[in-house]
C-alpha cells in the first residue's frame, strides 16, 4: 500500500504546478520587474508583497530592503535572491531563515553601468569640470591652470564590479590598483590586502573608489584615519553603501583640503535628508543611488536558473557567503 504524506504530496505537486515568485521591495519601483517576468515567464506567477494570494506556492523571494520577518510568511521558500549586487539589506534581517541559500545579481549590464558611472566621476575630477563650471558662472577664461589633474585610482573592494572597472580604467591609460580581503593576483592590476597592504594601497593613490560590500568589517571604513592617508586634494567616489563612509569625517577632510571633491551615490539615509550638509557643498556631487540599476530582463533568468538548480541539486550561481556577509 502506498501512503503519501499530505505535505509531501503538496510539495510534489507544487514543484510541477503552483510554483510562484514573490518580490518584496516596498521602497522600490517594481512594475518593470513584473512586466519583465510576465514577458519571460508567462506561465508562472509573480506576486508583489504584500499582495500574495497563495503564500504556500512561493518558492523564491526577490528582495530589496524587505521588512524584517516578512520571509517567514512563505513556508515553502527555497531561494532568496537580492534584486541587486548587494546583500546587506537581506542579511541584516535577524529572522532570515538560516537554511535558505541567498544569491545576488552579477551581470554584464550592471557592470557596464557601474563602469560608465565611475568613469564619468573620475574623469570629471581629472579634467577639473567642477572648476570650469565655477569659472563659467564667473565668466572666467582660464588657460593657465594645468587642465588635467594627474590621477592614480585605488579601488577599495576589487570584486566582480571593481575588477571589471579597474580593467576599463587601465584600458584608457589611467593607473589603477585594487584592495580586497583575500590576496588577489592580476597580470596588470596590482592588488593589495591585509593591514599593511591597505597602507601601501592608500599611500599611492589620489582617487579612492569604494566598491566594498557593507559588512561588519567594512562599516565606517572610510573615516578620518583612512582619509588622512590620502594626499592633499584627493577625490573620493563612493558607489557602494552610505554606511561605509563617516560623513562628518569627509566634511572634516574637505574642510582641511585633504579631499578636494567627493562623488557620492549612496548615503546613510536614502533619500538624503534635505538638511544634510552634503547638499550645501559645492564640491560634492550627489546622485540618488543610480550608479548601476539592475535590469530585470538580465536578472530574472539568473534567479529562475538558480531555482531550477536548487531543485536539481546543482551548484548555485552567485551564492552569498552568509557568514562573511557578502
Ligand atoms: P563582490 O562581492 O564581487 O566584491 C566585493 C569586493 O570587496 C571583493 O573584492 C572582496 O574581497 C572585497 N571585500 C569584502 N570585504 C572586505 C574587507 N573587509 N576588506 C577588504 N575588502 C573586502 O561585490 P560586487 O563587486 O558585485 O559589488 C560590490 C558592492 O557594490 C555591492 O555590495 C553593493 O553594495 C555595491 N553596489 C552599488 C550599486 C549602486 O548603484 N550604487 C550597484 C551595484 C552594487 P575578496 O575578493 O577577497 O572577496
Ligand atoms: C546593488 C545596488 O546592490 O543597486 O545592486 O546598490
């Protein structure tokens, strides 16, 4: 006699019939994700939290700053994926179910956008565009100032995005080096790691690009002590997370000339509060966390492939090391 437990039967049937995905991203626009999903997977269901008619059918959650504990609403979840490259917003949830694999997005379009954004910032600094904007306002025609600031770029966090960026920077003939947690060898990009490596890294650059993940180790890493190790008149580009930077320390470093210009795409609080002093600084470029925005057409196939991989016992793409925090 064959006895199939009710729960097992449900799981068996659901893997064939009722599979669905939920997006939990209350602070972000999701209509284009829904449109993309419907185009790519017309036979599957995508719910947008909190409107989930059948939570038991949900096998995958796509998250961006999901409310703490919201993943517990889905008893048959198999996979949690970030909607972007970063996973700090996921891992900070103390109720994140420990048995679930967490994945993130690594994709060519995301990389390309990050490359063009950071290139635009560092070339803006290199070619003194802030100065020429000021000159224009005062109708000054200055042909005496050397028009190019010599630069050497350091990428703090030379991972998927950082390394691709370094190769592009190198490709246009600008000196670039990197810093990572583990030792990294690259034929053309010198890479540093460890405490001594960090000193050597900071001691030879005048453009610091932060592309670190936000973890216990990296929070507040761009502080007075770090900024002091850069030469006078340096440039900071933070495209990682606002919490990497100690805001008051940057203001201090700008006041005493250590940092001449800062390009900030990410902030402790987003949107940046209207009374934040960064808004008043002429040499601070502000953008609304748009350096590189995930394209759903590129991201969804990765997520769905991972769901297939879980069900078939295959290695996942871009799985996060939850213990390391990235
Ligand atoms: P990766 O995980 O591929 O790379 C992270 C890099 O940081 C790795 O080189 C890693 O070292 C290094 N790292 C981690 N911890 C430390 C540490 N304690 N000390 C030194 N180095 C460390 O991430 P991605 O390149 O894909 O993305 C980086 C970040 O960029 C994301 O986490 C996200 O926050 C941000 N981001 C921002 C966007 C925006 O629009 N502003 C868009 C996309 C991403 P190792 O190589 O040794 O592991
Ligand atoms: C990301 C981001 O992590 O957009 O992808 O910040």
